C-alpha cells in the first residue's frame, strides 16, 4: 500500500481511506485496466480503420502496406482486419510486449497471484472475457466450435505469456510467443477444416 500511495502522490492513510486492503486496491486497479487491456490484446474495436497496425501504436509504412506486413514486423499479416487475423494479431502484440525488459507476463495473472481472492476473481473474469472475445472472432471467421477455439487460443496466449515471463532474455521471450502464435495458427487451420 505504501508504494501504491507514493506512486499516486498520496499518503498511506489516504490509500487506506479508499481501500481497506492491498487486495481491494489491486482489484480496483484490475477493474479499471480491464477494458483497455482487452482492447489491446484482442483488438476489441481498437485501431479499426485508423491506419495503424493493431495494437502497435505505429502507423503502417507504405512498404508495410504493399507487402502485407504488420508495421515494422517483417512478418506477413493474415489480414489483421479479418477475424482470424485479429486473433493472431494478439500474439504480435504480446511478442512486442515481451521485447520489453520489464515484461512480467499477464498483469492480471501477476496481480492475482500476489494478492487475495477478490483480485483473483476479477482476473478470472478478465480471462473469461478474453476467451469470449476470441470466440466472437472465431464465429466471425466461420470456424467450427468457436467457443472451444476462443478458449483454446486464450490458453495458448496465457501459456506463452507465462513462459515468456520466465525466460531469461528478450530474444527467448519473443521466440516463445512466436511459438505460441504458430500453435494458434495450427489450431485455426484445424478449426477451419472442421
């Protein structure tokens, strides 16, 4: 609580006037960040038609536009505007985040494991909404068993984020996320054939 109060420029007593415990503070923070994190991860309406690569914050260059690559990625997009491409774009955003020296994996998992049941319940709700958003994209893509596809892709994302958080260096973290993307690509291809 002391560090959170200091970061907010408030005293410790002010923090306790608003939040009874560290768990309450973390739960409130998770509730506040949930919509933004969901948009960042799943592209839930974010960046639509903005001329930006989904989640990157960088405009696509003319060379990227001609080649079909995501901004600065060097990798061909599977049309990030199409539902299946939007599913896979989550891995591109995660790979970019994993390139940061401060990457700790999913902030919802990180917070939930370090606090009590209330924050854990909020994190679980967030994970369920991520799976539902991915399932919605799977429906739009015409994939078989979209709820299962959404849940499975969410599981792959979480596994990649946890493994990447444990990796010793940036290159390893990004390689792990790319592996997760390939697993998701195989899953989507399989669901498209079903």
